[in-house]
C-alpha cells in the first residue's frame, strides 16, 4: 500500500509531480474547498505519514497537529525558517531540505541582481523601449563594480559561491555572520560594521527569529546614500518599512530584491522606484535546479519509507 502524503502549497513543477507519481498517494490541501478540507482533516489526515512542503510555506506546530501520524517533513528548498523545528523535534519528526543543489543558481541570481542594479539595466531597457534613445534624452552614468567592496551577510555555501563570482569582477569581499567562518580576516565584528565598510551589502543569511529585521534603519544608514542593498535571503531579514523610507529619502542609494516581507505582495512604493530592481523570488527557478531539488526532496521521502536514513536531514 502506497504511503499517503500531504503536498502543501499551490504551485508544483511537473518534475515534482512525476517523481511522486506511482510511489505515493498524494493529497493537496491547498486545492480543496472549505467543506472538502474539513472532511480531509477528519478522515484522511490521520493516515498522512509525510508532508512535502516548500521553504516559504513550511509547516508550523498547528499545521503538524492535523497529522497525528506524521513521520517526516520534506522541504523543497534550503530554507527551513517556516518549519517549527522545535515542535517537530518534540514529536521526533524528521525534517529534511535540499541544500547544495541550488547554491550555484542562487549565487548567479545574486550576482545578476548586483550587476543589474549597479548598471541600471531595467531602467536602460525601458529607456530604449520607450524611444528615449532616439529622442536623445539625457542619461545618468551607472556605477562600476571594480574596486568596490561587497559585504556578504551570511557566509555559508551561497555566500561563498557569490564571493567567487564577485571577485572575478574585481570586487573586494567582506562578510559577517554570528559564528566563526572561513577567511576570518574578512569577517567584520557586526552587521552594522559590515554595512559601513561596504558599497554593496548582499544578504545571504537564513530567515527566522534570529535574523528578523537584522537589516534595520541603523544598518541602512551605515550603508549610506552611495550604498546598495541586495537581498536573495528572506524578506524578514529586512525591516521593509525602514528600507522604503531610506530609499525614498535618499539615505540609501539603491536596492535589488528577490524576496519580500509579505510575498507575493510588494510595497507599491518599491514598485515605483527607478533605483530598485525587483524579481519574484526566483533564486532557484531554473529547469536544472528545480529538477535537482525535486529529485532530492522526493529522494528524502523514498529513503525514509525504505527504512534508510534521510539523505539531507536538517540539523
């Protein structure tokens, strides 16, 4: 008899669905009408042995309580800040994620955002499309990366992969994270010190309570009117209201953002700024990486139900 699993969230790639097909009986709560959902929680949820979820949807203690027989939570993504790890540990529920396979593509996007905002690519694209080049409208010059300092908040796999890319552009690297990391001579003593030392501050830190609003008004002021913030981490890491105010007042020079506090809702003020580049949380959104993530997320389920240790357990 195939294990029954709950697949949380509303958008799943064909790779994931094909990998699940034939191995599991899948239930999709997000697709259910309220009355169907009530019947599901009453009649089906007690049989659910696994949850497949995303890094943004996660699973909290209340959500897990719906599944009394839950054995494993497989996260399709690297971030687990939306999963209540303490609640899972108390119930001896295994939690897995998909590290490593998305590192290179997320680092690529971070570098692309940094280039796009420094060279003002979206603005230039609109300039050409609108016919302003033919009209000979004046343009402001962009900023070079060479010789600038890139400060990286969170110097793990993605942060280090990004550093390799930015060094190729002639940038100097500094970083901050709470724990000791590699290249200790590059580590600043605080996030504010890192911001003050940087021309570009790139956020690669995990989300969660420990980093919530770590980038506040004081950090943005330290980065300054010539500074640029790039965020491919989590929207919660930034005080978004402070960011909007700093950009609007000119206390911060520019920003490039792939993540936001209340996705998919993006503040209208940010959408109207020419010194801001916006993308819709697509750091790992390539065919190759999503295929690898699907394989690993389902592989963790396969290992568990075959009686083997999970491939990539969290912690």
